[in-house]
């Protein structure tokens, strides 16, 4: 009993902020919350949308966010999973083992998550298991992926910027032919490039779908996976700002430079979305994008739990 009490007290002390150190006061506006990222990540494209109206609340490098086309990496996983479960094409209770050494079509897609027992759908999303989602890709029918992504608004002009002097680029999507192309497309590696604005629109669609159908199997599976991802999973850095977040990271190669770029896409608070946040980091990775999102939300004009 004494040991248990001691451990509880120790954990409480570790969780508490140091004496004399307070959480930063919330910024007066979303743009003020975004501004500190100018020093840490000047090239990052950041988009903050109002979850209800879709209006842009704040951003950084927004003209570039409208024109930048890049492979979305693992940020496609929750979009595909939601529709596959909703349509009955995928059982979210199905478990798949991962040996963390996946290779498809000449691409090494090794997982970086810890060794684990076979994942179900929610766990696979939390830890961004490529083997799991490569199996999901093979369960889709020809042309399914294009239809799934189109319904989210990912493959079309968003008109979010409302600036005629800055025309938007439109997503590039090549319909997969054969199983390997289907897997690489769903994993966001080949055959698709999107803009940060388009990804923000797609995640707003997903947040609205989950909010409108909270008791559906698809909503429960994806909401749980994204909340856990931004809490202790692959997007865990996004949750360090003291706000509950649901989100996903993505890292994909840049063929022209040989480097990678990173994404974070999600919303906050996790259960009652007020804002959609998308971060794109040229020459970076998903962890770097999630860290920027976490810093942004740490200063955000949101009520902390």
C-alpha cells in the first residue's frame, strides 16, 4: 500500500510543472499562436481552419500552401480506413502482424513503431503500421481509392484562400493499376500529390463525418486511433501543448532532392473539433511537423482541459 501511494505521489510530482513555471497564456488570436513558428520553422506551410465553417483562421506561407504539391505519406491512412470500414469492405477488428520490414515496388517501407502483437485497425492507425495498411489496400476494388479520396475533397480545388492573385494547384492522382500501385498510393508514396490546403479540407471532412456519426464503427475506430496517435503514438509530439488532439503524421520522399518532407494533419480538441491544423515541413519528417503543431496549440486560444 505504501509503495503504491509513493508511486502515485511521485507520478503526480513529475506531471506537475516546476514551481514558478506557468503554462504560457493563450494568444489573443490564432495568427499570434502561429507566429512563433516563424523562428523555428520558417519554411513550414501551416493552415488553421475553423472546423465548422471551413474559414482560414490563420496560417504561415499560405500562398505556398496553395501551390505546394507533395506526396501525402501516411496522412492518407485515416481517410482510407474510415471509408473502408464505413462501406463494410474492412473489419476493424481484424488483426495483422507486422515484421517492420515491408518492401513494395522497390520502396523500403519499414515501420518505425515498437515491436508489438498483431494490430487491429485502431492500433495500426495509432502506430502508423505500413504492413496493416498495405493489406487494407489489397482489399479495395479497382478505382475505389480514387472515389474514397474524391469524396473527402482531397482531389479538387478548395477555394479556401479566396485570393485570385494566388491560384491553387490541384492534386495529382494516378489511378492505381495492379496491387503494388494500389498499396503505394494508399500509403501516400507514389501516384498522388496534394497541397496542404487540400489536406486541410479533407481532414475537416473527416472531423465532420466522425462528429456526425459518433457511434458508427468507422468513427469510433478512426477517432480512437487518431487521438491515441497524438497522445502516445507516432504523432505524440502534437499533444505536448496541453490540448487534446486527434491527428496523424506522414513522411514521404522527395524524388527531386533525395530528402523527405513531413506532414501533420489533425484537429483539436479531439472530441469536439474547433480547428483543423495542417503542417507541412519541406526537407523534414512527420515528427518535426507534429512538434510544430504541438507548439502552435500550446499557444492557441483554446481552453485547456
